[in-house]
């Protein structure tokens, strides 16, 4: 019994002992505001789903088959389809390349045929021109050879054209016919006077031939080596043809560069320089030549009056620096020497703002006669389409590009260095001589 009481007493004492207060953990020191926070932040993050809620459950991806018995078959089929697509694309590229190559070959053939046709036309034209020049030269030489009887032969040809030859003059039979027809002496006398007049007048014309107009002061001026009287000293003092050609070529390059400063274009040189001999004022061959540069073209379209005026002003400035006198727009009614009707017909309008073609001309006569031409074609002003049609026709038959700008230069009265000794020798007999008048 005593033992049970003691045990109860122990339990009572243990239950009546006051509970000790719970020990709290010391507070963590505060972190600086600018220092990083490591670990999971205390408290609940409102942006995260609450643990155990429906939103916290992540969906499980649908299970994938770890093994596909037709995987290899499908991969082979996909590779075959890819190879077939690549082969089809390569075939299409090859076909397109063949088509482009065939089109290029056809274009080259057409271009070759066109060039051959144009070359044949140029050769035929050159042959015709040479034949005409040869005939003209032969005719001139024959005229020079018979200069003493030229007037009488000319009068005889004129007389034959007028009267139809001596065989057509009325004779005795026709006079007797008139006598029989009229039967009176006044008609007979009138017929006799008419017959005598027809016979006498040609004799007077034949014996009154004009003297030659090429011989004066004892020399025949058809042999003068220059073009005009008293130009021998100026010709010999001027630069030779080779030097003038080099200067003209450099001037054209400077003019093209001036245009390039205003607008980006590509220049095309068409043809080659040409040279032809000049005649003197009395129909004889001189030793002076005319040289024309190749024609330079651009094909980029140009429009706008302000741009065209800037180009004209820039080219005119370069020409003035090289001694060209009064560069002028011959399409402008204010500066042109053409009539208003001719301006409208040649340039497609009555004023520059509506015209299709602008044409700038300038000349220089310092050493030799130099003529420069610069044209600007604005097909946007071609309301009728006539200028575009003419340009396409020239491109087809003359092999010239459909251009927006073009420039060329011509020099006349040039003496080649190799011809200078002969020029001095041929000019000597004409010193201090008076040329023919009239």
C-alpha cells in the first residue's frame, strides 16, 4: 500500500510541475539590402501554387512508345521521299538551266544574224558610197581635162535637150507642106524666117561659150591644196591632224566625266572615227580632211527639265573653257535659228518643257573648225510614240542603241603631218595670186 501511495505521489508531483517555456531560436541577423539572398525565401510566395493544391500538380506528358516495330521502315521511307524531292528539284534546276542556255544561244544567233545583216548593209552602203565617189572623181577629172571646151559642150547638151537634135529641125519638105497648105506668100515668108531663126540661134549659142571660172591670174585653182583662197598660211600654222584628233578625244572624255558628275550613266561607244577628204572651193581635191569622232551614247532614261538643264549647263561650261563660242540649245525658240514650225517637227514640241529632244550645238574656230553636238532624248514626253518608233527603227537597221544622251564632235580642215610637204609645194604657185571671181 505504501508503495502504491509513493508512486501516485510521484505522478502528482510530476504533473504539478510547471511547464518550462519553449526555447526560441535566436533571430537571424538582418541581411543588407544590397546583398543577394541565398536559399528559399521564408514565407509563402504568392506567385507559386500552394503545395498540395490542384494547381501544383504538373501534367504528365503522354507516354512515348519506347519501341516501334516499323521505325526503320518509316525512316527509310522518309529518306527516300527526301531523296526524291531533292532529285526533282535538281531536275527542275537542270531543265531551267537548259531552257536559259537555249534562250541565250537563240539570242546570240539572232544577234549574230542582226549584226551580219547590219554589217552587210553597211558594206553595201560603203561600196555604193565609194562607187559614187569614184564616178564623181572620174567626172571631175574629165571635166578638168576638157575645161577649155566645157562651155560649148554644155551649151550643146542644153541645145539638144531644148530642140531635140538637128534631125528634128524643120526642113524643106515641111516648108513645102506649109506652102501647099497655106498657098499665099505671107505664110511662105513667115515659114522661111522661122526656119532661119532655128538654124542661126544655136550657132550663136555655140560660139558664145563662157570662159572657165577656175582659171585666174595664170593658174588653175582646182589644184589649190586648201579649201579657200589665202588659207595656206593658217593651215600650215595650225596643229596637225594627229594632234587635233588627240585633243578632241581628250575633250570628249572630259565632257563624259562632267555628265557623270551630275548623273550615274554608262557610256557606249558606237562605231569608229571616220575621215574623208575635202574639196576646195573650185571643185578640185584638196589635202585637207574632215574627222568625225565615234558617237557616244547612254541608255539610262532621263527626264525632268531641271536635270536636263543642269546637264546642258555643265557641258556648256566645259565647252566654254575650251574656246567654244556661244553654246546654244537649237531646240529652244529663244536661241534657235530654226522656225517655230521646224522646231516643233524636229524636237517634238514648241517649248523645252514639252519637247522630246534637246540639242546643244557649239563651234570653235580657233585653229580649225570644230563642231560639237550633244542631244538629250526624253521619251516620257513622246505623246504620239513617233520618236520611240524612229529610235527602234534606227536600232534595227542602223544598229544604234535607243539612247537618252548622245554626243559627237567633228573637225574640218585638218592637215596630216605626212601631207604637209606636198601642201607647201602645191600652195607655192598660188602665192600672191588673185582667185577667180564669181
